[in-house]
C-alpha cells in the first residue's frame, strides 16, 4: 500500500484513480495520520469456506418440529405482539423496541 496525502490527490486525482483501476491501494494521510483507504472495488464476492463454524454450535434435534399451538395462535392473531410470543416461549420479558432507553 502506498501512502499519499490529500494535497497530492487533489493535484492529480485522475493519476491516482488510474492506479486504483490497475489494482493499486493507497492509504490517504492527513497531518501524518492515516484517515482513509482508496482501493479497487472487488468485483467478485468471496464465498465463506464450507464448515467455517463447524463445532461452534449445535442445532437441536427438534429444530424443525412444529411450534406449540399457543405460539402458532399468537402469531396468527394480528393483535398479539412479538414481545408476547417471546414471553410465552422463553418465560422472560422481551426487550421493548419502543423504549428510548437503549
């Protein structure tokens, strides 16, 4: 990575953009402090490797089992909030997203 000041970029921005198009990456410096990075946009998204989280968590055996009837009926009722469903499922009060204290 090359280091370049804002003043240098302002003098000839096309020069630096051509270099970025060619694959070069620049660290932009202001007052001897790195403030930004100018780099090419990656054209392909890298896929995460298979098995990246292997052994990190366990999916319960009943993961895809039908939900209990009380949860299903609460979800079907347009007057029932998601917070109530959380309360029923886990037996604790869900955080309210209407609060301004978060």
